[in-house]
C-alpha cells in the first residue's frame, strides 16, 4: 500500500455558527481566503504570544529570589 507524503495534516474543529458568521464578515476584504486560514492565524498568534510570555516569566535570578523567600517563610526545605 502506497503511503502519501503530506507535510500538512488537518483536523476539523467546530465553532458556533454565530461566531463563524462574525469572522466571515471580519475577514471580508482582507488577505484571508477562508475562515480556516484566519482562525489558524489567530491561534498561531495566541500560542506564540503565550510561549513568549512563558519564557520571560522569571529569570534565573528572579527564580532564586523567590525560592529564598519561600525557604525563609518555611515553605521550602
């Protein structure tokens, strides 16, 4: 059996119809060619921003200060 090589695999996600209609109106006249392309773009942006924020939450120095304070309060050994 031949295996298809497809770099992009997709899944289906359902969203409420009223939301889909709002998005369709929002993307009219933009470079987005479909509801899916817009939703994919938005989700990538959200994930990217979340990952960036997570990486900058605490520096190593900040983390050590928090640990020292927690030790001083008796929460860490």
